[in-house]
């Protein structure tokens, strides 16, 4: 069926046996040896934690809040390094009648060949990043965004039902999620992998919840980190540009065209949008009380003895 054609099996990688799509095996070595540049800007995150939002913020800050230039689609301004390893992209584009050249279809090449300064998105756990980042021989700026796993899980579920043809129900998915049996593995190992390196490497660590609570403050922190001066007026305009409503209606970031094409190709998908709800604590309306309880126990277990103890209750 259509899903068997596009959705890969998961393989286990590294000491921590992190789940990754099997096609990633075709990329692992190339990414390990990827030539990093000191003026690269990377946004790293676990899926569904506010990556797109962070990318748009970072790109705008780095490009002097140039709304005109920002009309170019985010996925070419800020390519997603390992996107092509998540499914059989060629087959999928073929089925969608998308006329993408080979070059454009290979996300790795897109990131590699980008004109500097390059902007690169990745969901890879720290241990799968290029060697040059891990050993500190290159020092690109990395912005890592994290989010309450309960909200990220619900968001991941809707993402899968919208874009990956999943049929699973939310309660079952939450179990799979807490067993770390999803692409990119455990959200906790992912967060801690970057958190532990934040002082030794060039990593700015931000949280989705902070962006919701005080976006201008996060913009200022990110601008300082990126060594950019923004005027109060620019911060005000950027805050508006990054609002949920504005992002939802922004064709350069909402992948509406892609979703429409997927719909037209009769891909099995739930109704919905990529920029979906954007609310902190929305999980309370979607997860059962029992699952929330299990989640809380799972979170307590994972954060015990770390600085995340007071987070994400
Ligand atoms: P929800 O599914 O909870 O709405 P990612 O970009 O990592 O895939 O993260 C997607 C999540 O970020 C989605 O969460 C999406 O709605 C939310 N998001 C995107 N833009 C946002 C914005 N401007 N403000 C708040 N949330 C946003």
C-alpha cells in the first residue's frame, strides 16, 4: 500500500539505541563527515517542539528582519539537513507529481551547497551530528529549542496523521512515545544531549514555553547570541510576524502548498494544518487523565537529579 511505500522501518543506532528511519543509514556517514563552517547557523530540536517557529525567528534576526527576502520558502532559506532520510522522497514526490529536480530533492545537498552564511535545521540527536561540531573544531552557532513532552507528543501525533499517513490513535501513540519507539528516539536523551554541551559549545538553549510567555525577551537573547543589533521597532515588527496567526497565514512557513498537493494525491491524512494550535498545555484537552498520569511519572523518572526537575509538570 501507499504507506509501505513511503514510511520506513526504524533502526536502532548508537549506544543508546536511538530509533531512526532506516533510510538514515544512507546519510549517517555523509552527515558525520559533513564540512561545517564557522558561520553556519544551526537550529536543532526534537520534532514538534517549535522548530519552525525558532527557524523563522533566527533567520529573521540574522537577516535584519528582511520580510521581503523572507517570502522565499523557509525550507530553501533554512534546509532540513536529513529530511530525505525520513521517507522515500523520490517515490513520494513522484506520486505527488511534484517536479523537483534530483538536486532539490536531496536535502543533504541542499544544506551543503547553500550560500554562506548557511542556515541548517536538524532533528538529529547530538551524537549523530557532524564530527566537526562534536569535537569542537568548528564552532557554528546552534540554537536548540525544547518543549514540554506532553505537548510535543500530541503535536507529533497530529503531524504523523497529517503528513505521514499514521492511523494510530493518540493513547496508543503516547505509549509508543514514552517507550522511545519513534523516529529520533527519546525526547529526554535528545534534550540532555544538547543541554550538557550548552556551555562548552556554541549552543543557545531556548524553550517553546518561554517563547509563548515572552517572545520579545527570547528575540533579544537570540539576537545577542547571533551578534545582531535590532531596534525596538524591529523587535516589535518581528514579534508580530512570529505570532501564531501570522505564521499560520504565512505561505513561506506553513507548507500549505505541500499539504494541498498531498491531499490531491489521495494520501491518507487527517484534516488539519501544519501550524496547528500553538498552545501551551493543550495536551490537557487531548490526553486522557490516565495517560497524563503516566506521562508525569515518566517525566519525573527522566528528569530526576537534573535541572529540569521543576519543568513540564
Ligand atoms: P502544535 O501542534 O501544538 O500546535 P515544529 O516546527 O517543531 O514541527 O513544531 C510544531 C509546533 O509548533 C506545532 O505545535 C505548531 O503549531 C507550533 N507553532 C508553529 N508556529 C508557531 C507560532 N508562531 N506560535 C506558537 N506555536 C507555533
